C-alpha cells in the first residue's frame, strides 16, 4: 500500500521545515491538476499517475533521507508528460509558475493564499444568471477568507486531503445558520399574515440551507378560528341590524357565545337559546352554513398564498413545512387544503412537506398521502411516536434531508421550534476502512478515529465562536422573535448565548463502505456498524460535557461531501469493489447487511442528528399497499422516511 512507501524519508518544504512523507498529498496535487482541465476527471487516470510517481520515488529515493517539495513536483510533471497527459501537464506547470510568482509578490502567507480567490472566480461558469453569478462570487470569497484568515492550517489541510468536510465553510464567516426551525407566531389580522409570510421569506437571507416551518396547521389554527368568529359575528350583526331586531336578542350574549367557539364545525344547536322558533332556526342555519363556506374558501386562499409566496421568492434555500397530528376541525381542514395544493401543483424543489403519522392516523388520511407518494410529490413521513422521537410536550421536527433537532444540552425540555444547526463537519470514515483494509487493526482504526473526532470538535468550536461573535444587529430577521430565547438579547449583545441551544452536527460519510472494508463477514457487519456508532456517540457526549455545547451525530444525505471524499479516495487507493467503484459514497440505508426496518430504526436512533432513510416502492404498488407499508414502517420504530416510487 502507498502508506507503507518511504516511511523513513523526510520532505523538506520551501521554508526549510521538515515533515513526514505523506503520499496522499501527491495524489491530491495530481487530482487538482486533472480537476483544472476536466469537468469530470477519470479517477483511474489520476490513480495511474499517482502509482507511477510513487514507484519512481520509491526507486530513486529509497536510499536517501530527504526529498524536497520541488523534486516531488518535478516528478509529477515528468510523469504527466511521460504518460501523455499533456493538457494536465501544462495546467500543473502553469499553476506552479503562478504560485511561485505569488509567493515572490506577497510576503504574508495569507495574502499569497488569497490570490487563489481570483483564480477561482476566473473559472466560474459564465452562463449563470447575474444573481447566481454574484452569489457564486460571494461564496468563493467568503470560503477563501475563512481558509486564509479564520481556520488553522491543520483544518484546511484535513479538508483538502479529504479527511473532513466543512459543510458551511463559505457561510460561517458571515454568521449564517445552516438549518433553522423558525419560531413563528401569527395574530388574527391580515396585516400579521403579511408579516408572518415576510419573516419566512426574509429569513432566507440569514440561513444558508433549509428553513423549517413546523406544524403549519397548528400554527394557523387560531388565526383561522379567530377569522371565522369575526366573520360569524359580522354576519349575525348585519342580519339583525337589517331586520331591526338587534336590540331584542341580547346580541352581547350572542357575541360571547361566538367567542367561546373552539371549532368551525358547529351546527344550529349551539345557538339553541336564541332559536325559539323555526324561522330563527332557519336563519341561524343559513348564516352558519354561509360562514363555514366562506371560511373554507378563505383557508384555501391563504394556503395558496403562503405556498405561492414560498415558490416565488426563492434563493438557494429550501423550506420544510410539517403538518401536525392534531384532530381539531380547523387543523384537519388546513391539512386537506395542503394535500389538495400539493396534488394540484408541481412543487419546485425548494418546498418539502412532512406529514406526521401516529397511532390515531386514519386510513382515509393515509390514503390521501399515499396518492401524493404515488404521484411522486415532494413529501416525507415523520413518526413522532417512535421511541427516540416521543416527548409529552413537543413534536420532533425533521428537515427534508433527514436532519433532526430535538434534544439540547442547554434547554430543560426537548424541542425543535426556534432551534438551529449552527455548523456541520463530516468525517471520511470510509477512508479509515480503506486504510486498514489489509491489516485489520481495530486499535489503530479507533485511535485514528479519535484523532479525527478531536480535530473536528476543535474546528467546530472555532466555527461556533466565529458565528457566536456576531451581534444581534447583524441580523434583520432571525433574532427578532424567530429564535428560541432571543428575547434575552439586548442591543449590541453577541448571539453566542442564544445559539448555545443549537446543534453542532458531526457527520460520518462512508459508513457502509467502512464496514464493508473492515469486516468481510456479512453476519458481523451490522454489529460492527452499531459498535462504531455507539463509540462515536460516547465521544460526542464527552465533547458536549466538556464544552457545554451540544454535539450530535448525523449522516449527510447530500452528494457534495460524498462525492468530494470518494473522488480523493479513488485517486489515492484506486478502485475497490463495493467501496470506491462508484461516483459517491452510499448512504447507510442502502446496506444489505441491515436486514430489517427495525435494524434500520436502531441506526437512525444512533444517528440522532439525522439520517435520511429512503424506502423504494414498486411503481406498480397501489394505494392500499402503500398505506399498509406506512403502518408497517410506523410499527418498526422508524422516525423519518422518504418513500420513493419507481427509480
């Protein structure tokens, strides 16, 4: 293996500093050269150049004690040319010349590094719209600023070598949260509805990834109920004023009775004290029915207005809108309207709807959700009564990528509303499986895992402090009633004490491939997986106790980190069956060694920061089969799933 090559040789850097030989840096340098030329480089070609370079160094320098960085780069150039990769050779040679000129021009290392920003901007896709182009410029500058002036070189080295992935690298210098469950409230006035929608839309400018709007039906329930009562009182007043009987029916008592209404499914018997003859009874019945019809229309129009606003005013964020398991008449009607809207509209990718399912959810409701799934709508299922989600006071909330915020080190009770994922960094655990593929040294595996976890913890603390040092005034929306506890912030105060209720998410990428590499026996692979997850959770609990910050374990479902890691690992280790012979590391829910949904539920429980479970359903499955499957999933203790019909 490459890591056994030249163990005793020392690399002499340009500064004269001496460091251990690290072959992975050679592979990464070659990969960067290919990346600069090809949009999708062939990792097999990269690996062939890497092997050729290592063989040469092993042959020519095996009797020497040192090798210079310049000699290594000369060797890479020679082998690129020898193997016929002339375009890559030219790119690599030009890059070396630019770096040399930059080092000569700038005395400070950070200034020299920051020149790379200009080069990155030069390579941006010119076909982007002006808005997207400006956004891309900003991300590059912010990312390079973080690398040059905020993060220690050891974190950047780990990131560039594919050991860790800093998910919000380009955002945390600006104080962005990555994921946030908004703490929302709405009053019974159209003006407040405008403010409600405005807060949701404007929060996009201060959240980098996904915004949670939790229990939208419960959130809007009092708003619609108050609107219904106002409308009903208005209609009663209009009628009795027109016929001149308002002074004879004790209208104040009628208003008091309306004010006590707690649903909109009332009938004429509710007002029996005012219906002393058949004529009045018929009048009350007509007014009640007309008001109900108008309110249903109002609810539908409001839902359409809300979702249309979210679709129209979008940037790069997405929204997760969850609906509760409440059984009140108003929440039921809201949910029916949401289902109708989702069914009738091709929702764009930035709106995701999570339907919560519990023991009392009836088959009629499940059937409607199943129809959405069959028609491939953007919906997800959450199960609040699973053992690791259940709480007497609050519902757990999931984002569409499976991320979860519920527990907290700094709050007395479990909750999701108003809380955020402050920062996320993932570890390439597949790399450790590849590294110890032959010697199976479990002690070395855990020793290196400890080192990566410690490095990740320290990097995330730095990210937390960078965000926490922002003032309340740096934010126009979030710290104005939309985050848990932000009322404690005074003008000019830093937000650190408020975001302590948030989560620092430590990710594991390549769990499946790590297990497959390390344990060939299929009967032992699941047990190894659970052992690794338990081990990491114990470490994160120690981190939380030490720092008084809340570290949580998750598996990132997005492709970016999974492709980033596997691209580097292919360049270093080549292609290995079921491990690196693909375009991205798999998610753990695709593992054949997980034999049942109950076993998968245990994995999801241990990945308490989030784990997206996707269950594939035949495109021939009918509505009843999907309803039965949902019930089975609930009984198997899964907390959150995406049902995907067909491929």
